[in-house]
C-alpha cells in the first residue's frame, strides 16, 4: 500500500448532522487534490438512494463509492471518522471510507489491502478510537507486512 | 461451484463481500470459486449461488436461475456462512 492515507485525507470529527454531509466532508480532500470532481460526490449520494444502504458493510463502517470513471480523475481513498454515529438509511455509521476508482480494475490491490486491515477487529477498534497518526501508522504497518507475503 | 458476489457497481462492496465469502468457503471446506460483479452483469452471468443485498436481491431473483441470498453485513463472515450452510443443506435435499 503506497501511503494510501496521510494527514490530508483522514478527518476525525466529533459529530455531524447527516450522512450526506459526512460524505461531502469525507470527499473534500479528494476534491481539493482534484482526484475527483463534484459529480462523484453527487453520484455517491445518489447511489445510496438508488440501491439502498448495503455499503454499510458492518456495524459502523460504510464503503462509499459510485460508478468507476465518472467524476474520477485518479485512484484515491479518503477516510472520515465521526465519533457520534450517524444514521445512514437505518444503519449506524462512524467510519466513512471513500473509494474513487478511475476504472473497474486498478483499485483492486489497494482496496484488498485496506479491507484486510479493516477486517481485523483490533484495527477496526483503533480506527474508531485512535488518533490520525495512529491510523496512518496502522496502514503503513500493513504496507511493510505486505512485503513478507 | 461458482458463487457470485453482487453489488450496484461491482467494484467496492461486492469485492469485500467476495473476500468475506472466500473466508467462509474456506472454513466450511466448500470447493467453490467466488467472483464479484455488478448487478447488470450478474443478471447475465450463470452461477450456482448469488450473494447480494436485500434491495438488489429483489432485482436479481427474477433474472437468474440459481438461489439468491441477501446478506445484511457484507463483512460478517458468520452471516455469509449461514447462507452457505443453508444452501448446502437445500442442495443435499434435492440430490
């Protein structure tokens, strides 16, 4: 994993009004770096309305993304942790992981690695409770471990 | 057997569902390959078993000839295992 997360693309906030605003805040770093356009943000919100909240993959965790290529300039991810859970169409979410894919293939390796970190309960707890630098370390550690495999 | 993990776009959520299903398959010692794809591709792709969300299940069941199971939490291995065990029990009854 080549430094997927940095000081710039992780945000930790205490609370927020609704999930739409959470998506907007989570996407902000990617918009600023021009990795995505506003269209992608709109598409993510639309996709929840169209397909339902299945992107809440487990308690408190949502993988937010939309159609690859549309409004995406570059493969990118960003992370928002909200301390107070927000309702996403009936499901509670604290962690919003934004995934922007330019096509349907290039993200696979990175997403697998990120998912591998998230699927470990200890890591998941650390993302919920930890600081920004702890979260960055968590994913960098995985990068080194990845070399062994 | 072939298992298809399905989500709206076939790139994110379904890939994690695939990863969960691969773990479940291994633990249950089932000989299966798991692929992930988007809804419209899935509708035209034959498989022995489909895994998707409750919302997409209603769209998928009409187009495919194999059982479709809805999974509430795509990262919940135990839930996916339940689906696979149920599928296995029913397949054995039919044999």
